[in-house]
């Protein structure tokens, strides 16, 4: 119903913000990720998710569309409510949540307060196919702790390439050659970008 709110930032706290939109103050619950992304500017636009229950109408605010999408995916899982989803997005970035699900990293998901082993497994089982499809991630391309990939992507970003495009190319390179050095990844990526 309400897809975003844009207005004057009146109050900014770790867990919520108040945005004045034409004289009406809206309280939006936010994650720590969104808190860190919000600039201390006078005007602000946050994407929203409205949750309606018998006893409350609650607005959740997100700094990006991807964070809102991950939140919506998480609350679609049985046993994950809005508060746990918000805790997940406070502990991990949306990208880390996506990669954790795609890479079946139960330990990462379980590391979040309030999530046990069964719930972590349910999150992965329920969302893995959706995450792979929506974010176009190849199953093999998600490798845990691939510092070569991260270093190569950082270097390509410094060179002016868009991270998303660079990531696709780097993932293809690593799929073909998982043990490639940072230099080789960058050289091959530059040929394909």
C-alpha cells in the first residue's frame, strides 16, 4: 500500500526514524544496515513495507529496494517474523543474507540472535531457489570466504566498473578456474568487461 516515504528527517535512532511528510510524522522501524546508510541530511527517502495486524499497523523502512526484497523474502518463511527479519538485516548486509542462503551457509544464518539450527535450515530450504532465480546467482559461483574474488572486485570498482557487471564476469571466471589468482581474475575480467 505504501511503497516509499519521502520527507524531512525529524528523528534518527538506531531502530527507527521519524519522517515528516507534509505535516504528518511517520515512524519507520529500520535495521542497523539502513541506519548506517541513512545520511544525516534534512530530506530522506526510504522504501517501506507496511505490516497490518489486529492490534497494530507497523511501517518498516529500508535504504534500498534490495533490502526490502530480502526482508519480504525472509518474512515469507514460517517462523520468521518481522522482528527476526529486521535482526537478520541488522546483523548482516542484504548481500550477505543472499549469499548465505544461496551458499547454504547454515552457520551464518544461525549466528543471528533468535535463529536456531532448524529455522536456519528452513530459511535456506524455503528461499534458496527464489534467491538463485531472483538474483541470478549460479550455485557454484557462491564460494565461502573467497578473498581473491573480493580483492578483484574492489580493484575493478576502483577502475570504474559497475560492481554488479564485474561480479557476473568474475563469477564466470571463478566457475571455470576456481583457484585463479587475483591478478589473473582482473586480467581476464578486463578482457570481458
